């Protein structure tokens, strides 16, 4: 089993982790009201998804 012989410095460790970062969520515009919405989810403002009213909202 592989075991490290020497301690890995903070610099070396962090250089290895530079590519492991969180991505921003994919946002799209709602076709009904134009509000920013996460992809594949109903719009929280108007309640529409793919041209249909899914959630009843107060207007």
C-alpha cells in the first residue's frame, strides 16, 4: 500500500486542488415572465415550466 514518505506542504496540496472548484448553477430565462430560473425547474415567480402552469402563485 502506498504511504507518503514526507509531509505534503500546503502549497503543493493546494496546487493539486486548483481544478476542483464549484461551478455556478446553470440559469436560464423563464419564457413566461423573463425571470432567471435554474434549468429544469419551475419558475418560482410565475409557476410555469415548459409553457404550462405547474404551481399556482398569487399575482
